[in-house]
C-alpha cells in the first residue's frame, strides 16, 4: 500500500476531494517504518544477551497493513482469557446497497445506528422466553468492504450459546443452526434501523451533499425510508464453533483486519492495481481483480473509519463495565470444565507470547525493549 500511495497519491489529491483525516491516514501508511517517522533502538532485557538493533518507528494507525498484527494478538489474547466452556455462534448482518451512498457521507451516524439496531434485535430475541429468556453475551466487529473493495458494510457477531438469568446460567434447550430464526432477526434489525435513521434525520444529524440532496426533504426522506423497508436485509448464521480454539482463530482473522492487506497486492501494471481475493459468487474461488489507480485509491478511502469510531463493541453480559464479574460467575457454574479452558488459554499464550511480549530472537529469554529515540 505504501508503494501505491507514494506513486499516485500526489496526483490523486489534485483531482479528488480528500478529508484531513483521510490525508493523515494515508500519510501514516506512506511513511510507516521509514526514516520519515524516525527510529529507535531495541535491546534485549537479559543482561547476559547483547542483542541490539536500530528499528524504524511504526505509524500505529489502525488502517495500516503493517501495524495490525501485534494489536490483534494482544486483543485476541485478552478475549482468550474470557472464554467460557460453552458453544459460540457466528452471525453476520448486512445493510442493503441502496443505503451505501448515504452511509459514505454519514459514516459515524449510520455505522452507529447499525450497531444499535443489530444489538437491540439480538437482545430482544434473547430475553424472549420463547427462545432463551436470558441475557446473551456477544462481540461485534464492523467490516465495510466486499471482495473488490466495494462498499459493503456488515457486522460479524460472535454470540454465546446461552445466557445469564440473574446469576444463573441458562443453556440452550437444544442445539440448532442458530439461536434465533435468522429471517425474523433480519426483519427486526430492519425495523429498528429505519426507526433510528428517522430519529437521526429529525435531529439534523445527517448531511445530504450532491446527489443525496434529492432525498433531503421530509417527504422524499420518508419515501426513501419506505423503500428501504421493502429491501431484504441479509443475515447469515452458522452452526456453533467446534471449540474455544476455533472461536479464537476466527476472531483473530476478523477483528483487526484492514480493507486490503499487503499480501493480497500482486502488481502495478499500466497504472492498474492487481490484487487477489475470493469470489463468493463462484464458490469462494481465489481470483485476481484489477482496478485503475484512482478507483483503487477511492475505494480504499471509503473504508477509513471516522477518527475515534469503535469498530469492535461488546454487548450483553460481555459489556465492558461488568464483563470480568459476569465471566467469573459463569465459570464457577462450569467448574468441571474449567480445566479444559485453562489448558486452551495456556496453549494459546505459549504460542503467541513471543509476538506479544517481543521475546528476544537471540537468547529467547529476555524481552525486546524500546530504549531511546535515535532521530
């Protein structure tokens, strides 16, 4: 990505409008781990080891393909410590294409509404005695891209296979494809989303630049919402994961992913960017996609999240405020299975510790520590 921006960015901003935040993110990607950001000395903490190296500073921007690995491992490790000996479900909720343009010009508002609508729907079904009658715990991760960097907002949820009723754990009465009927959940999400969207309009939180001006009047916006209410809101549910390790492998793939990784970039030919990806319309086969330089950059910019926006959110009994207390309460009710979870956590920590704590590659005992800036 840095090579693409170094080659084409200056020309792109001459002919395209770019926000200050987008410009800042692209600058971070361009200069990540280069002399432009300065350097520092990394040294082993083991007094018997003489390992020392000069390293360029990272940009640490969450959209940078180079800077996501260590953050992902740290986050996933924290979630590993919270795993429970229960089934976990995977649920994906998407928005219809017709709202894409409004979303691109109002990302903070629309993405926040999307989180609220989906989480409220899941909570409503979980508390219904017909389905569970208890409070779920679930984690949502927002993605905004499709296979060819097209704008395709969707939320991946990892959901506990059971919930808390007071201080008592409630298991599912039987195993099935998903906790709740996906079509009914989808319709509920659609209804809550439109209700929240109308509220945002009434509170003047939405902007309607360019072509969107035609739906800015109260009458036309109501018609837009009515049409949106007739669209299908696709939801996808999978069977429970086969174990805690599978949950973590999945979460690790999705939480800190950026719109496109460097490993997917193949080549630049005749001012076109070639990159690989799965074509889900063709049974998920790996294919090579090609976009001209301006289209590629424009689509990447679509997926730069607003500054400070939280793309990972916790709900139900996994809400940050009381998560530790609730998890401990549940684990005490699964005392017989507690050891298996501890073993999973220890195995995971043994594998990722060298990357999280930066174990010295020479002596394999000390930690690599930042010493001082050399710039």
